[in-house]
């Protein structure tokens, strides 16, 4: 039986770069835009990768179930990489929470139902999740987004600001990884997250064109002296997906060139 690597948001950016790393099985890419999926499929096939695609919406649990059923029909689901999501401004506040946070928990719970030994779920979070301080008043909602009223409560916490909703959602992803690690461990499976810094995806390239001075400042503040590339995240994903990382679970890996440690200093500079 072949290994199956499911990659949400696999038609572009980080997800597509990750898809190029798995040549020992079948890569199943998913997203909401079928035209983009077809284009990505063709690109991956040219690289010698066995690939399938299925359009799906991870904010809907039934869509996730259908995706995993299709994945199981192809072989053993070895790894899921969740790179689907929206950033602040791409959706309204409630929509951001529903996709980036609630959708993530839906995926976690559905994969937990089918997870086998030596499988792993890798969630793409963000360094911005680390700027939200711990607080039991909202962490209880971030850890339990499917509870009745949780999303509405979080919308109030961030005062209906979608940029803040993104940051809070990514803190929620970090908390969900810790919350579910024991349950995955019972199945000899793993769950981890990766928090990228500034990665030069098409979205970041647009930001660099729109705000060149700000983006250049952020690059200069990055200890390693450069922005990241999708390849940097794919390298980390490739390691965490490998059985050599079998003792790593329930944690977040920052892949940010060290920028997170500079964020308080950056915030002070912008506050002046």
C-alpha cells in the first residue's frame, strides 16, 4: 500500500513547495480553486511526482471527511500538512476564525479518527501566534473553538479586527497541538506545528511591492539577514514528516530566521 501525503492549500506557495518533497508515495493536494489545483497537478507531474487532487473546504467538516475518504482510497494516509488558511484582510473577522482556527480543529479531529502508527499531522501556524500573550480568559475559547459561542466570543475579544483574528487563530493552533498530543500519542501518531516568519510567497511579494520600506525594515531586523522562501518551510516539513522525527510531537517549530525575538523591539519602533 502506498503512502499518501495530503496537503491542504497545496496548489500554491508553501503547500505546493511541500508537495515537491514527497516522491515515495502519492501526493494529494487540495484547495477550493479547481483550476489552480489542475495547474499545480501538471507542475508536480513534470517533477516526477505521483499526484492527485480534490477540491475541498477545510472550514466544513463534511468536506474534510470526504477528503480523507478519498485519501484512504489511494493508500495509507502517512502525513497531512495543513497549509490552507487566510491572513488578516482576506476574510472578515469571524471568517478568519472559522477557517484558520475552527477549520484546523475540524481537521485535527477527523484525522485523529483515522490516524495510524507512524503518521503525523503538521499544521502551518505563524510566528504571529507567539505575539499573543497567554490569557485564560480567551485561551479557553482558542483551545475549544467548536464549543457553542466560542467564535463569537473571540470576535469580541479582538474587537472585530481581522488582523488580530489571524494572530489569535495562530495562537489557537499552538494550543490545539498541545491539547491533542496525548490523544495522537495513544495511536502512536504525532501532531506538530510550524510557525513561519516572513516567507516570500506571492502574498508576501505583493506586500513587498505595496510596502517596500516596511518589508525592507523587517528583513533588516531579521537576525539571519534575509526573508524566508517556501523552500525553507518545506525543508522543515520534510524533516518533521520523516520517521527520524518520531520523538517530536505536541510542539511548535519556529522557522523565522529569528525574527520573533525581535518583534517586541519592532512594535516599540512603530509605536513611536
